[in-house]
C-alpha cells in the first residue's frame, strides 16, 4: 500500500506516454466473452426423464454459475499488463516564460542621435530607439504567453527584461559586433544598421536605423576635421584651442627611450601635451608606465641565467631583443579590463593595455628593431587603440546613415522553467517509474494466479 501511495502520489497531470498501447484493453473483454461462450452446454440428452433432470439441474446451476476464476485472473493480468505498456507518467512543470540572449552593439554609431540637428526629435539616440523597439516586442510577447520575457547578456542568471538598463557608452570605442558568431534562435541583436540576411538566419534583429550625423572625426592641436553628411570633410579651427589643449599623455620616466621619443612625436602630431610622471595622475588620455608588481616573466630556455636576461619578441612585421632585469621586469597586469599586446616566446605577456593605459613588463630594448618603420607603426597603433579619445570624435564609417528601422523577433526563444521545475520533474519521473513497476508486478502476479487456478481445475 505504501508503494502504491508513493507511485500514485499527486495524480494531477497523470497521462499515458504510449497511448496507442491502450488498444490492448480490448483483450480482457475478448477473453471474458470467450469464457462465457464456452460455458454454453453442448451435451445431447437421450430420454425424457434425463432431459428434464438436466434442465432442472441447469436452472439451479445457472443462478450459481460464474466465469472460471483462472479466466478472471487472466483478464486482470492482461489489463494490468496493457496499462504498464502504455507507460503512465506525469506532465512536466509549466514554463515560467521565455529567455533571450541580448547581443548589444556598443560601437560609437549607437550613441549618435537618431536624427541630425534641427529634426523633430534630435535627442533620441540610436541605441535608445532600438531598445524601445525590442521592448515593444517583449511587451506584446508577454501578453500572448503565460509568464514573462527574461534576458541575459551572457553572464549571470536571466532577469526580467525591464530590469536591464540601456548600456552606457564605453570609455573607448567598441568594435562592431561579429554578428555571424551570435546567430541563434534565442538571440536578439540590438544595433542600428540592418544586418545582411546571409549573416542572420534565426536571431532576432532590432535595428534603429538613422540619418547621417555630421561631426568631428579627428581632433588636433589647432582644430578638428569635421565630416559632413554629403561625405566630404573640412578642417575647422577651434576658437581658443592651442597647443596641448587636445589632451595629456603621461610617461613613466623608466619607459625605454625609444618609446619615449616615439610617444613624443605621436603626441605632438595629435596636439597633446607630453608629461613625465611615475603615476597616471588625473586620468590622462594615455598613460604609459612600467609594471611594478608581480614576479618577472620567466626567460625562455637558453636566454641566460640570473640577473639581466633577454628574449626575442616581435609582432606586426618587426622583431627586437628586450632585456628583463630587476623590478623593471615585473609582470604587467592582466584581467579586469587589461589584455595582452606583446608576448614573449613562452607566451607570457610583456606588454598589456587597458582603456587609457599601457604597461610594460621589460626594462629596455637591446639594439635596433629589425624593421624600424614597422616598429613605429605598430607602437603608434597601440597608443591610438589605448587612448581615451573624446566621445564626440567618431569615425566617418560610424557617422554614415544607418537606413530604415528593422524589427524581427527571434525565431525560437528558449523556455525558462518555473523555479523548482527540475526537482519536480525528477520526482515525477521516479513516481511514474514506480507506478509502471507496480502495474507490471501486479500483472505478473495475476498471471501466476491464473496459471495456478487453471492447473488446479484440471
């Protein structure tokens, strides 16, 4: 009885997973019908006296006659076996809603106005318009389903979409998203330009569109280069802006001389003031310093013993020997916004970068680089990437018109189950298995009883 009570448990949602097998329930009725038919008397009586006696006995026995016990047991066994074969089980827990993964374009164009100055609503940004379009879809989808719409941005548990704020503009220009890597049926893209159909198969797409937005694309000591909506550009002097007003670059005094000279030329061309400082100070546009914590990087095999060691490094078409010694050879920072830029042959970082900062993990260069031109272009590219440019400076490719707005919902949002659904599903699976085992065992027992009764009858 305890097994039966556990197996049945809460019978709410009990279904048969193989309902076709229930056709077999016809078999017990067929067995019983055949048993009743076989009880009809087929004896031929000779003589009136014997016939009347048989009729009297038959009338008296008809009131007592019933189906053979073995046949009833066999019918019960068959019915129980059919129920077991139909696999009774439970319906799953109801879903709580759907969840989509948001992939948000945070390139500079997303934070430009949707319309140029002088339009009716110039203050609306492209990212705000795309976000509102997604919100309208989420509102409508919640009205059609039982549950809500939840979102995740790739980290943490899903949360209601209303609780996710519009991302702030990053400190440095974020690159365009590689959309092909995020094409999934439960993904939603938030961007400004419509994505080609060959790059999007099943992901949702909410694009704001937008007009071309003129503005500065470069700023220097004497003024700025201003891009116009017709695709042309012009130089504009900024009143009151003189040498050094475009920003500050600070260098650690221990930075190798070749890099100090290169950074000085780079800053001068861009109209920035160069200062020597052991710390970053008041958030300059760029700080280049030496690593001061951690253990020095391990030298590659064959580079020498203790003291000053050297390793051969390179990238972007140049190679050079760098020396590692003392605290100046400490490992540069990684993680928490820091990424590697230059590695030694063992794969350890010697130069790392973060928004507005570059950190060196070697003491100096030994000799000249293999290609001085490639060396200069490579390091200038690093300074440009790390520099905290003013947000108003946006590349022409980002300022171009984004076309019309697009709103395509995701093809198949993922189902978000109710809390505890997994545990409940496991419990229901156990109960269903126990119920099927109980039915199968009862069928076997009833079959055994039928066999024993049949043997005793003979």
